[in-house]
């Protein structure tokens, strides 16, 4: 599939199934109840570690670019902290919903339709660039990281999450269960399995999905300084039947080794 086709699949995926919307299916998209339910799930069930890891309050008075702001769940946390926010997204439905959320909460933001590989911003424009679970969907992830560095000011921080290859989710849920037990690995490769099963889709979209090791992540950020890499993200939902019996503290400990997210913080 060509790069343009991959990006068309990305648009199809998240224009039809905005990221995180499935966690609030009982509410009308764009309503306050919808946004509140999405936020509650994100910070209480899916990623209770995230607010502390990012430290939204550190960015008061700073200019922050988020690449792929989705429904604006994290993006509005920067705004609440007093940051000057910019949301760059390839899915127009994401931008529409994120903008609606800002309006409902009386915040001002900048919502830009665009491509992470072709950032429309000038050099040294931002104090921080943030992207959570986005850049592994674009064909040239390295180029998007280079663009993030370009638009950062000197000493600016990049905070990027990518999917982690040596994770429980990749090897057990995808490779073993989806691949071997369900026979998909005998009909397709792991790239195709990830494209079909990682992201929730009602449209039949097949977005590009990539995974990375710590070594690969460090190599992609080699032009940055003070590179910190952490592994995170393991929930009770990852363990069918027995998950509800596993203490959150145990999952939090295990996530540092086999979590689904590789979180990179680096300084320009």
C-alpha cells in the first residue's frame, strides 16, 4: 500500500471511529456527557499513570503542539493548565469534536488540519510537542519525529508515545491469540494482523500500525538530548476473565516491563 493510501485509511478510521469514542457509546458524541465519560475512562481505567507522567501543570504559559489530539482529552488538560495549545490532526472529525469540547469549556485553542510528516509550523515555534499513540500510524515515523524536533524551541521537550513491540499485548494478544490460536498468522503477516485488530473499527478501515523496541526508539530520537524511555500501559482488561482479580499495583509494576506503550521524553 502506498503512503497516500495508508493516510487515507487513517482518515477513514478516525473520521468514522474517533479515538476513544467507543468508551462512551451510551452518549451522543460531542455532548458534555460523552466527553466526561471518555475522560473518566482514560484517566481512571485505561491510563491512570498518564497525568502524572506528563505533568500538564508544568506547561502553564507555554506553547504546546499536540500531534493527533483526538477528542481533545489530553489536549484540554494543557489548556486548563494555562498553555497556549495547538492541535494538528489528519482526521477532521477529531478536530471538530476537540474544538467542540474547548467551546463547551470556554477555552480557546488552535485546531489545524494537517500531516505530522509535513508540519505547517515555523522552526522553533513550541516549548513542547506531545503525541500519544499517533506517530506509529504514519508511514514515515522518523520524518514526523524530525518535524517535531524542528518546530521545538531550543531546550523544548518532546513527549511521544509509540506502541512497544516487546509487550504482553503484542506477543500474547496479537501474536499468540489472534495470530496462532485463531489461525490468522497462517493467512497474513503481523503487520496485517495489527492493522485489522489493534484499532476499534466499524468502517473496515485498515490503518497502518507499527511497533518499536526501546533500541529503535532511542535511535529515532538520537538527535535529541536527555532521552528518557519508559514502558507503561497494562490494564485488567488485557486479561480476560482473570483481569478483575489482578491488583492494580501488580499491573502497574508489570507494565514497566511488558506494557503496550513506550513513552519517550526528550529535549531538543
